[in-house]
C-alpha cells in the first residue's frame, strides 16, 4: 500500500479525501494482484502523439494498422507533415475519420515546427509538468488525454490519462464525483495515486474496463471489487 498524503487541511474534507485515497489504494492493490505489473511499449514522444490522435474513436487494432501504414509510407514525420493530405488520409483509413485525423495530424506537425523549428519534443523533459500539459494542449486536436499519455509514457513526466474506460470505471467505483467531467477527472484521479504508480494504475483500470466493467453490461458477478464499488452497492 502506498503512503496516503492528504490533499487539503479542512478536517471534514481531509477525512473524506483520506478515505478516498485509501479506497484508491485498495483498488490499486487488488488490480495489481489480479493483473500483475502491466508491460507497455514505449514510443518516442511524437510517435505517441500521432498514435494517440489515431486512437480516437477506434479500437487498438485499427489504430495500429493506421499507424503502421503511415510509418511504412513516409520515412519521417517531416515527410508526413509535407505530404499531400490525400496521401496521409489514404494511409490512415483503417483508423476511421481519415479526413479529420489526417488534417489534424498535419496541422499538429506544422504547428510544432512553427513553434520549435523542428519535430523533436525531448526538450519538454526540462519543463514543469503543468507547463508541458498547457503547451501540448494548445495545439488543436491535442486534448488532456493525448497530452497526458505523451507525458507519462514517452517523456516520463507525471500525468494521469483518463480515457473512456477509466472515466467509466472511476465513476462506477466512486473514485470521482458522478457529475465530474472528463477533463476535471484527470487532475482528480492524479491526486488519488502517487506519481510513481500512475502508469500501472492507468493500465490496470483500463484492463478492468475492458475485461469486466463493460459499458453496457458490467460483469459484476466476476468482479473482484464489488465490495468497493458504489455502482454494485446501488444495484444490490
């Protein structure tokens, strides 16, 4: 179990937040017991950025096909940036929304070039996390989830990405207020876990959403977290 650090000093609020951190820790520990330490591939920051844009509104298989097609067609990201839009769109068709994603990727690459003079994002590792997040999300098409994934998995900068699975399961488990929006959930969930375990906490919550806590029909009968789950208690 990780060390619990209070978020605020008001006694009543402190008690509630400490209890929520204890709950988050218990959930983390059980998922680690069930799934183990997850292994995730690391990609260069710009690769991860483009890959995450491609992942929007599609599954991992289609995203991977589109990314591989793009990298096979063009030797560098500069070549993707400068290519005819139609060629980029043709490469990424497996990911869906090709017209939108193709233009978005090229605009991001051009914006990065205009801002920095190139396409190397390694300089971001010297910045404060909040500054990195604000800078990345200043580019149209780069939301908090995309920025946080790039930060956490490619740059080694603390961030807690919230995708649709994590947003869903965190709401059902009661780790966040029901009416909290996705953007606010990033900072809220980040406050519940120590930065050093953001990666495994993120991955294992996604696995929970994919394997057990389905959007339409959660498999509560085979869930290891029912005694910690607000949704389960509300249904039984």
